[in-house]
């Protein structure tokens, strides 16, 4: 804290200078014998507090306070006067003097007053510093804050009208309630000429910059990356913000195609785009976004670099047949049949690629089925998935994992490798190997004899011991497992083939088709034929 003492009486000035100013937090004291001298010193030194006598020749104390107020608005003044007259006090208030002491002033009173004023100045500067830090932080994090706010609005979290306007102003967004907007959803496809995950974020950032460069001459642009990995751009026409006409949509279609060309030429990548219908901000934003997202998730990932307008009539293709064909992932993992798990995963990926079943919906279907199986295996050991894989198996970010069949398969292989290499006795003991042999025998001999005795003969155990051991290890009877496996296999064949019911019954080991139909209806609640007809 810097202090200036002004008095035309040398003895008084010297006495004031010799006070213990350090105790008041003052680092340096500048003495001045007149108002004019003080004004000159102020030009060269950053003074925080001026303590001045009123009665001085030339520039008196009040004139000095006025000068300070006009030229150094953050410097505070304290007046000393031997005249306790109201007029002096009134004028001092006009010049924003913060202290007024009557002479003679005791050292303790003057120190206390300066200390009080210094405390107020420090508080002001701390507040200013805090505001400045907040401004810098806000500026630094502005893109993230804008993105998060748009994601909130897309999810339907609408603030009150007054709060909405305040947030838009705070984030320096030129959008207003009632504006007509268009949404453009962008799905990154090939990233920098490859599908390398480390490049994904950089690619998204580059696409956002290119899109802004193309769109901003005609539109106000507000963008974010949604939880599903799509880039979402909210666009507001600068020419007619209250209405987005058909011409705007067609012009945007041209710009969207230009974006695809720029991404291909500059980034060696590919993007697919979906343009929404016009919407009213913010009331219709979440509804139109969900509609656009739903349409996008129907489109296979293999249909790369398409450009579409919202309002299509696509339907989701059939479910993944190989995904639900028994044995399930969990059953194979429980038996430690890791090669068969990988074979099943490879068959699913092949089906998805050949039948173009790699839409967002189907990728999510595969991902969540695998997650469920991985977690179940870990929890059977009383561990988290990370613990079961020695810290190497993680669920990761679903949006990035579900970019393609390849990214899902690579992620799954990473976790499978950890689980299959585990030295945990849960996967290596004799009983686990025995269960795997039992299940494999049932799968390979379903059309023939899979009775308890035939299984016991195969694994060379007494039938009673085998039945007891199986129930203890799996929690279900062996006969119940065989029935469930047959019914699941029947459902898959009914969905994926045109096999006749009697042929299906024989393939599953039933000699009498009516008996099979009765068991199927008991299991699913409908007959095999009704089950098939529901899928047509």
C-alpha cells in the first residue's frame, strides 16, 4: 500500500511521516508540503491513499481531493481539518473523500483511519482480481460452456424465459426465443484417412472449424458434440432470424455438400450429414433433435458420406440373428470357451457388414450385450470389471466405441484378452472345464440323445452326481438348461429361416412335432407359427 501525506507545516508533516506505518500495511510514504507538490508526485508514483490538510496555500486540500478524484479515481483521500465546519465535510463528500478527521489528530487515530481505508482498498482490488479471473476463465472455457448449454437444451432442459435470455447473453450467443433455426447433424466417418481413435477428437475439432467457416457468413452457428458422438450445429439465419424459408434449406444443402468436399480434400476424411426441418427456438429444439437423432440411428454406418433431409421413412432392419443364436456370450465365457466367444463375435461382425446392419441401433445392441456379459463374468468373481482384468479392461466411452463394427470388435477383443489370460482359478478349475464339455456336447448332439445319462457317459461321471454338481455350479437344473437352449435355438431358426415346423422339431431332437409346438407355446406363450407370423 502506497501513502502520501500532505501538509504545509513542516513539523506536523515530519511527525506524521515518522508514524509506524508498516503496522497499517503501508509499504512506502511520500511527503508533500503543498497540494501542487502532491499533484506532481502523483504523476510519478502509484499512490493508494492521500492524507491531506485542508488549509494550504495555492491548491488546498479540497482542490487536491477534486484533482485526485478526476485523474486517479482509485486513489482514496482522507482530509485533516482544524475547522469542524459542515461546509468542509459536505464538499469532501462531493469529492468522494473517504475519511474526515479533526485536528489535532492523535497518531493512533490517524493510523487507525489509514488502516481502515487500506482494508477497503484491498477488498476492492481482491474483488476486481476475482472478477478478472472469472472473465479469463469464462473466456477460456466459453466453447465448453456453450456446448454444454446446447446439450442441455437438446435434452429438453429448458430454463425459465428470463434465465434463458440471461444465459444466452452471458455466453455471447446471438440467439433469442422465437428464432427460427435449422439443425445440422454430422456423423464423422473415416478419420484422417483411417479409423484411428487417437485422431477422433482432433478430427471433430477440425470439422467444427471448417463447418463454422462455411456457415458463418450467412448464419449464426452454435455447435456441440452430443452424447452419441454426433456433431450438432444449430443455425440461425442472419438475414431473417424469425423465419427459415425453403430457400434457406436448399442453400444449406449446398453448403453441407461443400463441407463434405472440404473434409474429404483437407482432412482426408468423410462425414455424413442430416438436415432437420425448421424449428422454433427453444420450444421445438429437443423434439426436432430427437426426431433427427432417431432417423440418423437407423442409417447404417456403412452408408458413408450421405447427405439427407429429415423426414425419411426408413425402418430398422431385423435384429442380429447371430447375436442371439445360442450359446450366448455369457454361457461361453462362463465355460472359458474363449475361442468360441471370438468366433461368435466374428460371425456377428460379418453379418452386420454383409447385411448392412451396422446402424447406431445395431451397434448399441451389440455393445450393450457384450457389456452385460463382461460385467456378469466379473461379478460372478465378486469383482469389478477393472479388477477382473487387472485394470486393463474398461467400458470406455460408448459413443466412441460404437463408431463402427470394427471399433466395437477391437474394444471387445481388448477385454476378452484380459479375461482369457486371467490366472483366476474361477476360469481354470476342473469344474469350469467340465461345464464347458457338457455344454459343447449338448450343442453338438441336440438332434440326437442329450439325456442326463448320455451326458454322464460322455463326461464319465455318475448321472446323479452330474445332476447335483451342475445345479450347484450353475443354479439351474441340467434339464432346464437343455430345454431353454432348444427353445432359444428354435426362436432363432424361426426368425432367420423358412424351415418347416416339423423339420425344425426334428433338428432340435423332438420326434413328435405337436409335442414340440406344445412346449414352445408353454415357453413363449404362442405357437411356433404365430411366432413366425408376428415377425413378418
